[in-house]
């Protein structure tokens, strides 16, 4: 056997042939050329660039340390005597430092902490399989055979599973959409989520000073926020807000509003409730652009408790780091891509435009352009900047650089609006199946629960024991208008799902499930 032979190894996706040296001993260090992976070289590059400032400070700190270590007792005494003769300057300098420190701590924004959250899980009697959905649609007697077939194809390609939930008014035969049933659905979802949240946190309802409720399509009088105030007998001076018509991204708008209110009101709790209502928004017509919503939206809701009290930081789950809101409503195409209207037969529904994906892409691009400088490491920002200069200024033919957001976040919660949206975001942000798993499994298990879907996704991540102290989570949501909103959370502790209620915990061992990819269907 020859002393020399060629060995092939994988390095960054490429095969490298290296000739082994003669007389190689087993106790020597391995040849790093055989085992090096380019991804680690890239990570090292990012680390060096991101910490360049600290590397430059090292020589200065070493020099200062060497100088201080050379001081004698006589030098220190002489320094003290000089300070005594300059008592006025020392006093003024110390006062200035104290003033600036006080001003900084008084003027900086208060920390906003998520104490906990809860997602409503309906009773098993609310489960609606795909077969049940088609059976109820046929029994409604209002859909043509062609549109029944269309809905069946949408369901097959939707990414939804067999255990999503519908309210009783839609499942009953015949359907019974009315105001009383819609109120029952709202109460069941909201009170179910809030009851669980108060039980988990131990916070009394009377201690809540801020209430923000969002539901896009159901806005009764008295409002949903008033229903909560009445049910839980909240205090009379509570700051309550009811957001309507703001689409699936309204949950993060509610978080942003609660954050701003907490900045202005110290020692306060804020309760945020996000949900949608299906009962009065089931479409009984035959416009295909409106039938898609029937196939995707399902029953669900979430309640989130925020606090600005420093004492709550010790047992809170997350700290809110950033919220970024992007609104494209000034553009007609964006404004009309998700539109509630009547069809030719006066049936009210939500029409989804064929331009929806293009509009969502533009909104996302605008949002991450704003968010990027806040969260990306300096290395990614420099690469993006240099590529931009090369393309725009030097007119070089280079590909646009897409920042690697996986360097800024450990977890991603992308609104489970539908399979097509998730597929596009996975491709454009270059995310892995692991990163997309919470969103895809939420769509499969619970369907599109509108603004609350982000919280089912975060609950999934917790149930999988993925959240570690210091991890950063990016929530992204899209909504009518058209809007794209982001929230960034940092975990304050490692989450142990066995010690708390979670909508996934009883069945998390069944996930992830394989959802076969299929071609999209046009409307």
C-alpha cells in the first residue's frame, strides 16, 4: 500500500483533494485543511468585524494597566495632594458626572417585559376536519359545484391539518351566523385566554392598568374591550383601547401601542388580547377571491401580559427590544390587495388580490430595511453597504447582498397566513426548515388564527424546549392596509414548558409532521 494517498473531504460544499505527508504519526494534530469548513471561516470573519472596536481598545487598556502598575506610593500621595488643591474642579466635575448619570437614567425608556402569554385552545368538539368543512360547505346550499371543487383544491394545498377549529355557528346545520353567536365566540376565546393567563401569572385583574384588544372584522357595541372590563370588573380608570379593521398584523400594533403607553405610565401592567371572529365573517357567495378566506381562517386567540415594573424582570419570560411598523397604505395597489366588500349578490367577504404576494414582498423589504440596522451585526451591515455602493455608485454587476438575519435571531415567528407566504419568506430570507417549523406547524394544527398566530408559534418554540436565556425571537406579521410589522424579544430565562400550560404540550411529541409541498393554485 502506498505511503501517499489522496483523501477527499467536504469543505463548504466543495470536495478538496489533499496529499497526505509521508511518515504521518497518529499523535500529531490533524491536518486542518482536511476538516475546515467555510461556514466557520465566515463566522470568524463576522466575529472579528463585529468586535473590531473592542480589539482596538485592547492595546490602550494594556498600556493603561502597565502605567498604573508602575505607580509608587509617593506618586499616589502626590496625586492626592494635587486633587486637594483643585477641590473646586473636582467638585464641579463630580457634580457634572452625577447630573449626567441622573439625566440618563431618568430619560431612558423604561424596560418593557412580557410576564407571560396564553393561547386559547378550543374544546375538541370544535374540531373541523377537511371532510367536515366540505360537508358543511355543501350543506349550506349556496356554493356552485365548481366553487366547491375550488375550495377542496385550496384545502389540499393550504397546509392546514385535520384538527383546526370552527365556532358552533359555522359547524351547525344549517349555519347560524348572528350577533349573539358572534358574541359567544368572542367571549369563549377572549375569556378562555385571559383566565389561563391570570392563572399562570398570579396577577389580579384589578392590577391591570392598560387594556388593548384587537379584532379586525368583529367590532360590536359595546366594544370587545368593554366586554373584558365588564367580565373581569377591571378598575374604572383603566386605559382601554379597541383596534378594528387592522388585519392580521394588528397583534404587533397592539404590542407597540401597549409599549408606548407603558413608557408614559410607570408601575403598570398592560393586557393585550389578539383574536379574530369567524361567526359573522363566513362568506356564503361564489367569488373565488373571497372563498380563499373561508379555507384558511380558523378559531383562536391569545392574551399577553406586559409590565414596566423592574421587579417583574426577575420572573418575566421576555424583554421587548424593538418594534418596527411599516405602512404601505399610501399606494393604491397595497391599499386594495386585502379588501372587505360585497360581491354581485350583496354577500360580504374579504377579497384577496392576485397582487398580494408582490405587495407583501415590498412591505417586508421596507420593514427589514428599517429593522436591519437595529439588529444586524456590523459585519452584515458593512457587507450590505459595500454591495450597495458597488451596484449604485460604481455600477458594478454584482448580486444584491441579502443580510443573514440568522446572525441576529435564533428564532423566527412568521405569521401563518398561508403556505405561499411561508414558502416565499423561507426562500427570500434563506431560512432553514428548522426556523420555519413553528410557523408551518401552527398553520397545520390551528390554521390561520389571524393576529394571534404569532403566539401559537412562540408557544410551539417553547414546547420544543428551544428557548434559552438570551435567545432573540423575531415576530413578523402582515395585514390589510397594507402593513408589515415586526417585534423583537429577548429571552430573560430558559423556558421549561413542563411547568406551565401550553396549547401544544399534550401533543408536541407528534410534531413536526411532514406536509408535502404542492404547486400553488390560482384563483
